[in-house]
C-alpha cells in the first residue's frame, strides 16, 4: 500500500464525532499532514484515492455511530479507494472491522501514515494546534484558541475507561518543546491556549515534572489558559502549587468528577471525594470568579442507586457546566464485569429527570451558567432516547413516555 513520494493523492477525510477536543486535534493534524505533503483533501468521497475516517470509541453510542459510518464507506467505496480507519476505536475494538478491506491506525500509531504515504514531512512533526472547524463542533470547541497538546495517555486506571486501552500510559512532551510551540502560536496572533491531553493532570509524570510547573511557566506569557481535562485527584495536587498569577490567567478548566457518591467513585477506581473538589472550586471562585469550571457525570453506573444519581445534581451548585453521559459497557474494561447493571427503563427515566432539570439546555452557549447538558449531539430531546434504546443491550421495557413531566 506504499505510495511513491510526492505523488499527489486525493484524500477524503472526516471524523465520526465532533464533540471531542482530542479527536478534533488529531483529525486536524492528519489533515495538515496531507496538505503539507502535497496531497489534495477533498470535501466529498467520490473520486478519492483514500478515504480516511477518524473515530471515537468513548462509549457505545460513539462506537455504533463510527461503525455505521465506516461500514457505509466500505460498502460504497472500498472497490475504488483505500479505506483507513484511525483514532480511538481502531485501538479499542479493532475486531469490528474487516482487515482485508480497511487499514487500521490506532491513536498511538499515527507514524503508520508515514509508511503508507512516504511523506516529505513526517506526521509527528506536524501540529493540529490551529484546530480546523470542519472537525469540531463550533458550539463545543474553542476555535479562537491554540490547542497545545501536552500529553497523551494517563497515569490513572479508571474501571470504566476504554480510552486508556487506546492511549496507554502517559507520554508527555518536554516543557521546552511546548514553550517553543506556544511562542510560535502567540507570534501568529493567538491570545488563548487550550492545554490538551487525555488527562492534563498526568502531564510530566514520565519526565519528572508536573502540570503545575508547566502552568507556572506559561503564566509569564500574555495568553489566557484553558485546561481540558484534569483528573480530580491531580487537580487536588496541582492547586496548592499554582502561582496566583497562574490562576489569574486561567479561563476554563474541565474537572470530570463523574459521580458525587464515594461508593460509586470507589467502583470507578477514582480515589477522591467529590466534596473536597467542590471545596477547592468554591475557594478558587471566591477570588477568581471568572474561571469557568466544567465537569462530567456518568449516570447509570453499575449498582448506582436513584438517590446517588440525584445527588449528582449538586455539582451545578459549584460548576458552571455539568455534562451528563449515560454509562455503557466497554470491551475489556473491568467495570463491564460489575454486577448490578441498571435496566434501560431506569436509564431512560433518569435521562428524563436530567431533561426536566430547571437548568437543562439542549446545547451549551444559550444560557447563563450553571447549565446542565447531555454530552451528545442533540437536535431534539428525542435523539438521546433513540441513542439509549440503540446502545443498551439490557432493555426491559415495551414503551416509554418521553414527554417532559415539567
């Protein structure tokens, strides 16, 4: 499948999910790889030499969407174009795809693009920091920010997470490399930076440094700092080490607490107390009220009681944005072996309770915080019920009243 160097090819590139900063960055990086090496990236698959699909496998909803999309391209184009499936799903569940019809490139295997296309510039020397709006939802991404990918992978071992399988242990970029890239971004006119990683809090564990040290260097530059994501345990560790000027620079932080129940957090293998995170945020907000704090909640985790789910709404008292995701089993993770799977009818009922929350909004950006959201692409609220019914195998209902109770 090698291509002679400098022979231009027509590439059709798309992502299966545009509500992910990491996916948006990687797809932009791949796009830039093709363009900077003289290939033509076309907007439609007809006439393409290669169809490249960047995937997400975060949960069953994303997996199913990616699989359906890839299957459609294979069916219609595999006889006339080479199909490449890359990204997280290629690592999480490669058995989904017929290897005789597609080439799989996992999240940490982007170097395989070099072997296929024999480029003048290897992909590892190309950035996706100036993120392309084609590959991220404009209502989700920070399109005016430069995305500075500081690390991939993490030091954590969350029981539900398939991304760890795709990305592995943390691999950080050296601070001097990051600062050089940041300086180039500032010279290009950027005034905001988004620090990007599967867990920015894991940064530096493999280099003998940490996120707080990096942030305290960045504070000396005239640029707003945004952080997506930081594990709550690492957030606790970093906070006391941050210079006050660093906190003045910070605009946005996503700290995904995932649950307010200590019992559920233990099952998730996430060693912290939600109340401790709330207290830190309250303390920071008292001095730096303009920092926007966002969090994620997983609901319907195995054995989660209704009361434990409802308690998670407390997060809206501290966070400016609370985004809910329903739990689905992922291949090869320990949470999938836990007893007490929540019936689909109960997941639907809890989803209805989220929709009925007085701060719920169908999308971000259309109300003052705090806002309660669902982490899915929704045009109508029916979309989420359809997604749940299609994604969860343990269905035990005949019909469900989707009408709001409010």
